[in-house]
C-alpha cells in the first residue's frame, strides 16, 4: 500500500524527491501519511479534492484484499 501511494503521488507532483510516505499500522486498521512539498499540495489534492478522493478510493480498493481499514492523510 505504501508503494502504491508513493507511486501515485510521485506521478502527480513536480518535486518527486520531496514525497514521503509513512505507514502506521494497527491490528485491523492502517493510516498512511503522505507528505509533499508545499508547492505541490494543490496538485495532490486537486480541484475540490477530486484527486485526493481518487487516491483514497484506489487505496481502499487495494485494502479490501487484506481486510484492513485504511485511511490516507495528506499532510
């Protein structure tokens, strides 16, 4: 999952070196923290949050195979 979010984010931003992804796991849930450069924040969020919503949807679809609840936070 971490690699999936990292790949998606690096494809969207101008500074792919500034993308960092941290994963905090519990027994049944997982939180993925995505950090990008301040200039690229709008590109990751998108107009009205559409890109951020799409990233979360893709990650949730991948998480159903592992039967975990996953949340993506863009910091």
